[in-house]
C-alpha cells in the first residue's frame, strides 16, 4: 500500500510534535507524536533545514534528499501512520552519501512502533 506524504502546515502542530518523543542520529533529529485531529490514512511528515545549514539551494537539496529517502522507507517498511513526524536535518545530509543516509533513517524508522 502506498502512503501519501502530507506536510504539516499549522504552527500548533509543529509545537505539539516538538513536545513529543524524539530520536537522534548523525543526519537528523526525528520528532514524532500522535495528533488526533489529523488523517491517519496519510503520512504526516515535515522536513526542516535550518538557515545555518546554507543558502536556499543547499537547504532545498537537503529537503529533497530526505523526502526521497522517506518515500523509499514508506514503501519498504510499515511506518506507523498514526504518528506525525518532524525531521530536522543536520549538515551531514548534504555532504554524505545517499546510501548511508538512507540506511540510517531506515533503521531509525524501524525503531518507532
């Protein structure tokens, strides 16, 4: 089953997720929390690349890389769609190999039940 990835848009959703659980790795920090008012049939996922990571071109490339990896992860493992996810990227995402980042995020999302 293919999950559709929807980005969060409301400020209160972001603030609520930041108070939830989190996982850290070399490439990102993943916050996740159940939000009752959102559709659980779609994957609620937002990617943030802070301004200190670089100019707009670099930040957009980082976000594109993570979104592509998340499409792969969503197809290959059962992601709990009851949770809403917020991924805050780190600088290493821009410089490191795509396969290394994919492996690390894949392992982190397997941990989330």
